[in-house]
């Protein structure tokens, strides 16, 4: 299980890296599905052009621990073999990746359900602050925590 909360330029990990890690799992021969998700910055939000997005958390260590707990709970709930998850913090521009998830499981249904649960819980349960800087000002969105 790989779970990382990184500053944008701290370490570059791609979806391909997560898939390679999952394919090296000792359980790979029992599995038939890998599902992935790559969250990127949207450059257009309603009728405004988003120039950049700043993603932060007040306590990186707590957020990482909470993220690890979510991954562990989802892994056990859906009985998937492995999960790789990376969430980046910092300043991002349109099209840049900020959230990567890959899930390895025996069958597609529980693997896909685990992926969906990870996406939703990460978005809503963790203490993130998202600042969208647009042509019309700054929109601050708080989540979870």
C-alpha cells in the first residue's frame, strides 16, 4: 500500500508508476482488475476562467494519517488487494494532476466501488483548503476535516 501526501515538486509520481507498483504485488496472480483515477485542475469553472488553484491543508501530518486510515478502511471494506494513492499540495494550473489513485482487486465491481469510495472520501472527509484564483477573484472552498 502506497499512500503519499506530497508538495507539488517534492516527488513526481504518475498513474503509470502506481500501476507498475500494483502489478508487482504478490497478490497479482489472484487479481483481474486495476482501476485508476487522475484528478486534474479544471481551467474553466462555471463562467469563469481559473488561472490557478492552490491546495493546502493546515496539518500535513494529520491529513496524511487520515488519508492512510481511509485507504486502510476502504481496502478492508471492499477486500481489494492493493491501493496506491498520491495527493499533491501546492499551486497548480489547468490540466495539472493533483490526485492519483490506483486500485488492484480480484473482480471489477468491488475494485471500482473501492475507487469511487476513495475519491469521495478524500474529497469530502479530509481537511483541505482549495483556492481557485480566477479572472473574477478568489473562491475559497473548504472540505472535510
